[in-house]
C-alpha cells in the first residue's frame, strides 16, 4: 500500500455542518425570535460554504500528489475495539471521495442559499435549516468515511434526515405518511446493506482479517475469491446484499416507490436529497466497493440489468405525469438507473461522471421547478401553467439549459456523461446490445418528457386562472443566482470528461483511475472499434432530437395530438403508464394489505389460541384450587378440629378431679399411698 | 423394759393423730399443725431406729434436718395462709376453691 498523507482538516468538512445543525436545531427557535431569519441563514449556509472551501483544499492537495498515492487520511479516535476488530472514526479523501464531497458541498451550498429565498415565509425556518445541515453532515460522513461502519452511520443519517424533511410539513397527513413510506422502504434496503456488511466481516474474520476499513478490505479482497457461503459464491452474495441497500437508497426497481412520494417535501429538499446527493449514495457505495463488484460478474449483470430496466421503466412513467415535480422524480429514478447501468458494466468512472453532471442539471431543474412553484403560489400541476417564460426569464433559461443537458444534446454535460454510459454499455465486456438498447430508448423518452415539461410549463398560453396570473413573478436574486450557477455547471461541467473519441483526454476518468483501477481496464477492453462509438454517439443525439421534436409537435405546435396517442389501444397503455403501472397499488395489495392480513391472522390466533391457552390455564388453576380447598376444609381442618374436640372432651372429664378442696386432695394422696403400700405388700 | 416397739407405737399414734388432723381440719392452720405432728412422728422413728440399730448418728442428724425443714415449712405455710386470709378474708380451706375445675 502507498503511504497516506495525514491531514487535520478533513474532519472540519464533516463537523462544520454538524455544528450548524446543532446550533440551529437546539437554539434555532430562540435565535430566530431574537435575531431574525437572517441569522439562521448565516448559521446554516456558512458551514457548508466553508466545508466547500476545505473540500477544494483537499482536491488541490490531492492533485499535487502522485496519482497512485492520492489518499488523505484524518483519523480522530478509535471508535470501538472488540476482539480483533478496530473501528476508527476516521475520514479519508481519495479521488472518488473528493468528487463526492465537492458535489455535496458545492451543489448543497447552492441549494442552501436558494432555500433562504424559497423558505422565506416558513414559520419553522430554523427547523428546516437544522435538518438541512444535519443532512449535509450525514452525507459528508457517508462519502468521507474510511470504513463501512462509519459509512453506515452516514447512510442511516441521510435516511433519517430525508424522512424528517419529506415530512417537514407534518401537519399534512399525506406528507407525513410520504415521509414514513420513504423511511420504511429505505429500511428494507438498509437491511440488505447490513446483512452484506455482516457477511463481509464474518468471512474476512474467518480468513484472519477482521476489518471494516475500505483500504484493508481492498487489500484483502483477493482472499475472498473462491469463498462460499451457504453454497453461493460469497462475493456475489455480499455484493448482491449491498446492492439491495443501494436499491433502497437510490430508488431502483423494486424499491423506487418512495422517491415520487418524497416530492411532498420542500422543493430544495427534493433538489438536494432526492436528486443531487442522497439518492446517489447507492452509486457511490458501489463505486467505493468496486473491487468486490468487479469480482462478481453475476452481481454486475444484476446491477446493469436492474439499472437499465429502471432507466426505461421510470422514463415511461414520466411520459404521462402532470405534476411538475413528479416528472422530475421519475426522471431522477431513470437517471439513477443509468448510473447503475454504468456501474453494472464495470464503467465506474462513467457512472460517477453521470452522478456529478446529473447533480448539476437535476438540482437546477428541481430548483427551477421550485422557482415556478414559488412564482405560482404553490401550483404544481403543469396543466394549469404555460407561457411562464414571459414572467420568469431566469428560471426559464436555466431550466431550458438543464433540460437540454438531461436530454443529452452536445456539448452540454449530460451528453458526455450519458453517451459515455451508453457507449460503455455497448462495448464493455459486461455490457451488450440489449443493455444499450434499453438505455438508448430511455434516452429518447427522457428527451421527450423533459421537453414536454418545458413546453407545458414555459411555452404557449398561460392556463392559470386570472387571479394567479396577476401574481406570477420571477423569484428573488437569492434564488436565481444559484440557478444560474447550476445551469453554467450543467452546460460546461461535461468538459472534464470529454472522451478520447472526441479528442479529449477524459481527465475525469483518469482522475478516478487510482480508485477504479480494475474496472477502468475492463471498460477499456473494446476501445479500438472507434467507428461504432461515433455511430452510437450519432444515434443517441438523433433519438434525443427526435424526442424533442415529437414533444414540440405535440405540445408546442400542436400538429400532433397527444390525445390520439393516449387513445391508442382504447387508452389502456396510457392508463397503465399514467397510473405508474399500478405498482403502488400492487405494493399496497401485497405488502400493506398482506401485513394487515397477517396482523388479523395473528390477532385471531391471539384471541382464540393464546387467549384460550391462558384462559384454560386459569380454569385448570381454579379447578385445582377448588379441590385443594376441599382437602383443606375437610381433611386438614377436620384433623385440627378433631384433635381440639378430643382434647376438649378429655379436658371436660379430667377437670372434675380438680375440686379445689385441699382435704379432697389429701384423701387422694393418703388413699394412693395406702394403695401403693398394699400393692407392695402383696 | 421399754423397747423399740413402744417407740414405734407412740410414733404410729402421733402419725395417725396428725393424719386425722390433716384430713378433717377445715382450718388451714390446723392442717399445718397436723403436718407438724406427722413430721415429728417421723422424727421419733428416726431416733428410735438410730438408738436400737447398730449405732451411729445418722438418725439424729436426719431428725435435726427434719426439724429444720419443718421450721422452714411452717414459715412458708404460714406466709401462704396469711396471703389466703388477705385475699379471701378467711382461712377455711372449703371456702377457697377458686381453682375447682
């Protein structure tokens, strides 16, 4: 292993947001009353901005090091030491962590600033920022942790904050239950993650290396090859279990159902947690454990296929949604699917690249939709919008740029990252035409539904009622500046990863190469057939443009009627898609009602069997005690009373002897003496 | 010549007188006096047997012992009688039968 550079400032990246969270969370109400919301904003935003500064410092320091020794370590103290296991509270920054930290603090910082404007009229302003900071803390713990256990702390922490912020307006039943849904579905995934961790630790302990630190697992990973558990390949099992955790956190089939409902939270929360950062935790985790995934081709196939299926599936649902945030939610699920597709074909760098660009444009889209909702006074239905570009130029242009980016039009960031993924899906040793075709179709659908959204929201005639129309306004500068910053990033962010085919050096991939050594090599296997890369590139741009044109024809020029498509095959496909494939209903029927049915069975069992046993036991006890009582009354008492009666009877007779007359006693004495004497004589 | 049988007869007479006195008296003090007679008849026997046996002073010693015992007995007896009198205002033993069963 290479020497690691020990530093002291990584901890502050994590601890600063925690400080903000504690300040705002504990004393926020008092501060807000005494000093106003401005003080709360400063307490909340300053730590994240400072953390971003430190992250940049870490990035610069890493760049200065030789590529293979790029690892900063900040060890605080030993957390626990049990047997051979030593777990540290320690943070590490390698190229992968550095990218994640920059995204979390950078995009997160912008969203914090944006929130100042968006949440301005909120009464529990301090509570919102407290949770937002706590979330940032947990997310940074997750990406900077140097061992699985500390990572799991962050993993659970982001889930908790997600729950708290989805249900931020907890007086609304629907929103509160959306929070619970997110938490419960996430728990299913977390369970898999924990099992995976346990299994990994167990098997490593069995091999004499009880450790959970990533570097040590990485160093010992070769020992795991060939190990089996319960008849299955251990590495496959471990990675599959961890993938279940990633599915829950990153909203993949079948555990994606919580993410659309998570839109009940404030829009900046959707942007930060449910688009840019938390939902990418699963992708990050696979990237972090890439040495294990590379050892398990079966798992990679599952990840790739699950990702591609999710990408396509969620995109089709996105076609028919009318809620501005729901479209974005399904789009997020779909884009996460692309990231998993990349991970599954061993193109880890491409997945992380898309993670980063997606963070830029999806955060921008969400914040843009938040700006729209803000301007429309809470309206979220796109059918009652339209023509908004007249009132909201900043929002419109930033939203448009990000939409172009997500559609994958060159030279925006989305083009480079998505195309990289599609190319790797096609060319990688783990990929294939089927995976590529799924991603390719999804890309066309993405372009269509995103431009449908743009046209419905910003173009055409305004369909809002008169009163709302009068009050539509552009958002304040504190909200538009972050939008502009994110739009610029969405536009140019892709240039760090220009592929070799387009004359670039793909610096992003090179930057991550020390972390993804093996996968990097595998993904490069088929790089000599460059003409097919150009062909695929052309095809994906073509399908994106087609999607845009169809959307334009349907929703802008109205030369194509969307209704005629909706009526296809008697409207059945449309209804299925509009109702999100009835997955929620299916889960409701199977899991919710199944659980209810199970509880009813348990209740019946409880009432009839358990209660019967308890009552039966009581009756037997009553019976036995009744018999006992009889024995007591008649035998024991009879004995006691009988003895008393005998004594009484004898006493009654004997008392006659006691005459009280001394003369009588003396007579007895004399007669007795005489009697004895006579007896002696004869 | 007066021999052992004479003493024993006197002793028997005194014993019988005492016994009669004890059995028939209703006066507590009378009973005590009867007891004294019985004790003294025993003393006569002791002395007589001591005189007419092979010699030695065992009998005399016992007689003196019995006299001493009789004195103690009379003391305690009289004290009891005094107590009875204070409680019942009488020393008639027929009247004091509180302990009759």
